[in-house]
C-alpha cells in the first residue's frame, strides 16, 4: 500500500504548487445543510439485513480521510461543519451531513459514516461501516496524483486491511457474511472531467471526450469487479451531476460569468452521455452476476440535482448560481475559511461553497434515491 504522507520528487516537479492551487479551484464534490433534516421514521422493515455501509470515492462521500494525509484538499475548519452536530468541521466538504450519512441513518447502521483513517475508531465503529473516500480522487490514475490524495486502488487496499481487522474480531466465516450483507456506495468521476480532462492538456492529447468517458468507465468497472472479488454483493454506483451548473465551473468557463450565470450546457451534456454509458455497463454487469446474488445498481444524481437547480424555488431555495461561502463564485476548501463571509441562511442556498451543495440539497438527493434503496434492499 503506498503512503500518502509523502510526495515523490518526480510528482513535485510535475506540478508546481501554484499550478496545483489553480487546479484546486476546479475541484468538485457534493454535500448538504439543515440540522433538522432526518430520514423518515420509522425505518421500514427489510427482508434482507444490512450489516454495514462501506463507501468509496471522492469528496462527495469523504467525511474526513483527507485530514490524515498531506494534501491541500482539506476542509477541517470553519465554516465547514456549520450545521453539523456541535458545529464540528469534520472534513466533510459541506456545512453538514453527506448523502451517505443520511443513507447510513436510514438503513439503521449508524447516524454518520466516519473516515476509515481516523485513528480513534474502535472496532465496533469499524464494523458498522466507514468511508474510504478521499476528496480530489477519481477513476483516472492521473486525477488523484494532481492533489496527492488517496487513489481508488489504495482505497481498495484499505478495504482489504479493514476486512483483516474484522476477521481478527469475528473470524473469517462471520466476516465474509458481514461483508456480503453490507451496502457499498461508490461516488467519483467528477474530478476526472473537471480538474483533469477539461483543466489539463495531458488527457485531451490522447483521448477524445468520448474515448475518455469510456476510459473512466473501464476503470470504474474494474474497481467494481475488484469489490465483487472481495465479497461485495450490494453495490450502488453514482453517476455524474450536471457539472455545467456548478458555480465554479460557470465562473471559470463562462465568457460572461459576472453577468449571466446560466449552466454551461456543453459540460452537462458530457455528464449526461457518461451517465448513459455507465448505466448501460452497470446493467450488463448486474445481468451477468445476478444469479450469484449480485445487486449492482446505478444511482441517478443528475436528474434530482438538475431539477433542484432549474426549479429551485419549488424546493425553498433562493440562490442557485453561487455558494453560501464568500462570493460563492470561487471559494472552496482553504479559500472558504474562518475569515470568509457566510450567508445567514444555509438552507436557502443550493450550494454551500462554489463546488459543493448544501446539506439540504444532499438530503433532497437522498430522498430521491430512497425508493431505489427500498426496492433493492427488499423493504416490506
């Protein structure tokens, strides 16, 4: 397993700090805001028990693993966590909870999913589920190298380490049963397109956008197959959001960002096409593995978020084209800090910073996905 506490000299020479910092402004991910937002209770009974929630991906589902590595992709400081329990900035790129926190609560395994790298986690906390995700990561190996974050293969290696810890506690047979009954959530790929393909010339010299989409999906499929080999049987994979509607994308790629902050359709069209192919490939994987007890399913995040953005007043929002933190045009991570202006009502904003949605938006996304989870998990 490679270490993420050092940065190789070759990697350093490839990207100057200034260049990395500029690229950082492109960084993408999602989270949500309003402390009273809770999954509907009572929780439904299920024909199939869920033993744990295990999460992989980028900042959409990283609850703070990046706190424990050397990277500028961090947010373990205010105003992040403004609406989290006790106003704690956990390292979630959000003012509150992530979608996976709501899912974990809904399926009854835990209220908030902790980062695997937290050294204070006890075995019982590990058993009920953790996130291995790292903000800034992606399925293209080049993507996590840009910010020196945890790549997908290392997240998988951490999962293998996790299994060994559980085996030491409960024995191999019980551990394998536990993994087979766990819910796996995978959310990444936005960074592959936004901070990599569209921001750097390297991949554009080798791939057309269509070929790059296939390249990312190929790597994603390989990861899902690896999870399967490690015992995963219930795997939800998130598609891309409407990336052309992210405030920072509008700011950096629109020719009239100050006067006309409309979504940039050409970016969102890339997401739509990627999602179409991803859904098809996941369907084929499910068909080939269904007889072995597989449940591999596509999580549509594009349409719910797109609807919120284009009909925001219906959902009680007031601002959609800028984030709550600072100007809302560029601020994210270290640019959204304790000295930044913060809007007085986070639940009025679709986005908390220029990249990541507010907790309220994430809750609405969770609510849109809930019927799918009920179906997949066999609710009565």
